[in-house]
C-alpha cells in the first residue's frame, strides 16, 4: 500500500484492522472505520520497519499520518459538537496534543534524517495513544451517537 494514497474505499479496513476491538466502538460507523484505518497505518508501518523498509517510507508515513489524522479529527470533533457529547472539549485538546507530538517526530526527522529508534518510538506511541484515546475519550460519544 502506498502511504500517499490512503483511501478508505480502496482498503479492506475491517479485515486488516487487527488491533481494533469492539471495545473501541463509538456507535458511529464512519468514525470506527477511520479508527481502524489509523490502526492499520500503524500496523503497516510496523511491518515496514520489521522488514527493513522503514527508511524508505518514513517521510511519506509522517505526512500521510498527519493528513489522515487531521481529517479524522475534524470529522470526529464535528460529530461530538453536533451531538453535544460532554467529551468534546477534552477530545479537541487531546487531538491537538497528538498533532504536536507528530510534529516533533517530523522535526527530528527533518534535522537528523531517519533514526530507526525514533521510528520505533513513533509506532509504539501511535498504538498506545490510539488504544488509550479511543477507549477513554472517543467512546464517550456512544450514548449520544443516535442524535447525529
Ligand atoms: Fe478523538
């Protein structure tokens, strides 16, 4: 899969989202699909690292991840705002924090070039952040999702 062409319609999101679990269900199919895609991006990059392709795809991964995450965060924030989910503000703050951390990885890469350890830290951060954020904040939309 090309990092530059992340397209939900072209990917079998449900089958490949190995780390997604029903505990992460938000009650909004579009959000769940986007979360599965984020897990997939992380998983695909972990495989690329393991196979020694990390350096070749890292820059592209950082850009695609930033772009996809921003798009997803925008959709999710609008959903939470629209259905007056009480977690809406916490969600915005957490998303901002994620984008800042990602910018840090990008900046280090721009200055130092590819560093396998830092790339590994990114993929570990991603998995931890997704599991914690979705399970703690995003799922709070569930009781309100029917108002969308
Ligand atoms: Fe979120």
